[in-house]
């Protein structure tokens, strides 16, 4: 049960589906709490500042909301940027997690942006489904905008788990933005029909598809924060309620075969271009439902490497040789959690 609002929750829940607050569960008396692992002293960490900003999209003028964590020295010494691009409301749903993780990454010499997808959180527009062309186009425009900022060195990476791992791979494979130089993808898939939360062996995954569709239905119906977007918050909210509040499970149930709908978001349809744009670090967990993808891509990568000609010492290493794969004892959560 959520300690904040009293909502009943499944045992494995990390955050409340209603209020977005982290679950506070009493420790089990039968389990000894292991001592915290000592961390080595860190030196050379940079001072970090944070700010909210708007990213204007050149294609149609839509503004996406983002929070930026940046070393204070970046104004005089530009740094590479890392983008996490999600529909999970940066100002409330993931704010606690973001404030713990992103400043730490930024302190090591990166500008870190947590961007709300079009039609989610405080961003303008409508979010009509997972992994749409608009989502990829916006993501490519975001990387170009970030690369042009005076505090950025011009090199941009994307990272994320689950949705953020999906769209980072998809943008790399299907849009190939020039500024995107690396991707870290955790718990993602290359085939949205065979290895996602919608169908398994052609059968509806009721616990995954139906519950997840309802969760996104709930969050998409929420308004942007008036304190962030100003007086037009109610107009944006009405637009969302009238234009993007149909349960997504209705769409998914209309596609019960591996048709063009599922191929659209499956990066294995990109062929070799998936592995040739930029280096990717793939993470998977033995206790996660997306481990098959990592094994397939590692096998594909190994096969491609065997076909390469002998490299010349003066030639740069082909991208296909720079991918890395790590499969560990994790569930659907960051390995450090």
C-alpha cells in the first residue's frame, strides 16, 4: 500500500501508479539487512547546477520540456551531452529518481538532459502511442538542438532503460542523427511483437499489455504543471483529454499478428544500419523479460565482425567492433539500484 495516498500496489512496485511517489515498504524481519558496501573516495568531481528549459522543434514549433544538469565549468569548457528521452513526466513521476542519478553523472563532466516526450509531462503536443514517427523525428531534432548549445561540445549520447532504451536504439537505427555518437540501452528489444509486454507466443499478455496500457492512459490524462507552463496549462490539458486519452491497449489488440504495426518499432527491421551508426552498450538482466534481444544482437554483431576485412592500422575501428554487451543478475531496474 502506498504510504502517501493509500493506493493498493503489487508487491514488486517501486513507485505508486496513482501519485508517483516511491513505495515505502517495511523491512522483512526474517531477512538480515546487509551492510552498505563502502564506496571509494571520489576526487575531481565537478560542481553541478540544474535548470528547466524548453527545446523548440524546428519542424512545427512544438516546445518540449527538459531539465538540465550541467557542470558549472561548461560555459567556458563545453562538455558532451547525455539525453534521456521519456514520457514519464520529469517534474513528478521520475523527479526523485532523476535528482539522485543525473547530477552524479553530470559531476563527471557531462551535460545531462531529461526530456519529456511530446504530449507528456510539461511538453506540448499529443502522445498517441509508443514509438511513433513523431517521437523519433522529435528525438533527432532534440539531439541536433543540444549539439548546438554553447555549453555542449557537439557530441551527444542517449541512454535509458525500457522505453528510453527502446527509443534510443530506434532513433539511432531509423533516424541516424549526425550528432548522436553513442547509445546506452538497458532492457530494450529488437522485436516488439515477440519480445515486449504485448504478446507472448501470439497470446495477449494481460498482466503486461492491459495494465501498462491503463497506466499510460492514466498518466497521459494528467495536466502539465501550471507552475512550469503558465496560464496555458488548462488549454494544454483539454487538448490532451480530447486528443490522446484513448487506452493504447485498444490499438494493440487490433494487431494480433506480427504485422507492419509491430515491425515499425522493431529495430531488427533496420538490418545492418542498427549496428553501423554509433557504438551501443547493451545491458540485459537474467531476471528481466528483455534478455533475448541482447543475446540475438550479440550473435548478429559477432557474425558481422567475422565478415570484416583485415583492418589497416591507419583506419578507424569500424562501429561494428565497438559495441558492448553485458548480461547480469538484474530485473527491470538499473544495475546499481
